């Protein structure tokens, strides 16, 4: 089921060679119109940013030192830290 999203219009200027490229991509039939093409570019960028953040988190985890066994005591300690000291 598609979710209805409110849409707003955004206007921007493109150099003519870029505009021609966008028009060519739409004419290729892969995109129904310019808006579909731009939305797809934004979605790809969002995915790339999410992948970048995941790579950063993995790097931070690898650099955080040796792992330790996940015992009930360690789990309780992590839960306490995650909740900011609240139980």
C-alpha cells in the first residue's frame, strides 16, 4: 500500500548541459518525468549517507578495543549506560 505524502514544489536553476542530461534521462523511458529522476537521485544519496554512517559505526566499534563476553552482568551494565543511568 502506498502512503500518501504531501508534496511541495522546489525550483532550482541548472546549467543547460545538466538540463539536457536530465531531459535525456527522462526520454530514455527509465523515469516518467523530471521529478521522478530527481527523487531517485535523492533516494540514492540517502542510501549512500546511511551506508557511510554504518561504516563509521563499524569503524568506531572496531577501534573501541577488544570484545568481551556478553554475560548477564555486562548486559545489565550496557542497558544502564544506554538508559543514561536510569533503570
